[in-house]
C-alpha cells in the first residue's frame, strides 16, 4: 500500500489579511492541496503519460466508479456530499484530476472520486469547457508521451453550507517544451466561448490564486 503523506501548512493570501489553511495529500496518481476553510482544492498536480490513456474499447479500460466520498486521509473537511446535493441543479462535483485520466486502473479510478479532488463547478464548465481541455490534454499525452498538469480554483462565488463555490477555475499543462495556461469563470455561460479563448498565463494564475507555483516557469 502506498503511504499517503500529509503536510499541513498555513499560507497567507498575498493581498488580503485572510489566512488560508491547506492540507496537502499525496495519493497514488495525484497530489491535492485542499483548503479546509474554503472546502475545495486550491491546487492538484499529476503527470499523465501516454500509457495512462485508456479510452473505451482499449483492453485496460475501466469504467467510472462514481463513488464520490470523503478522502480517507482527511475525512472531516471532505465530508461534503450533503452540500453538493443542495446545489445539484446548478453545480457538478467537478473533478480536478479527471476520471478519464484514471481509466487504466480500478484502484486509481476509485481514488480520484475523493472530495479532496472535487470542486463545485457550473455544469457547462464541467461538462463542456473543462472536459474539452481534458480531451486536449490526453491527446497531447498520446502525441508527446507525457503531460504535466496543475489545476485548482480560487475566489468565492457563493456558499453551500461550509463549502465555497469558487469564482474561477484554472489549469496549466506542460508538454514538449510548451506551457498552456487557462483561467475559466465558474459560470453557466462559460461554454459560449471555445476553451482556447480562455488562455491566460502562469503569472496571471499566480496573481489570482496567490500560489507561488515556483515549479512552473512562464
């Protein structure tokens, strides 16, 4: 069994006086940094290799398990099912590390359904715009062999109990000497534009998220 490492850190917003309590959890395929005050992950990181891409029809393909649940490494703050249920008409339980990137392993598929890997995303963001970027990411992994991915959210749009619905969701992918950065508004109208129209920069993501992201250069 792979040991999960938990690091608890206290970070400060660069431009506000509000403290941000985060817990970083190392899982088999991804590392999530979860905010225990906002109740969503501020950063999730993983590496997607060509061998990790197992579409339907491929011999190693496994189906989605849809077993959304608290993270065993952080059960209290990630026990969020009732609060997602309250907003189900407008918001999805949106994966950060997507299920399709785990479709080669049943164990990995189960692990990606922890709420420490979920963000309340507007349905059209989750099911259309974000998904199209996920498809592009897998295509780049298949073409170039490896893609490194970082994503997360920031800001506050509204609340569902203790859980904050973020105003922005971001993603950075790095492959073959190329870096692509995106910032999406967490709205129902986001899909009116192509995902490529939300291209941004790492610097802009740093400014909005207040994360150092020192492992990524512009």
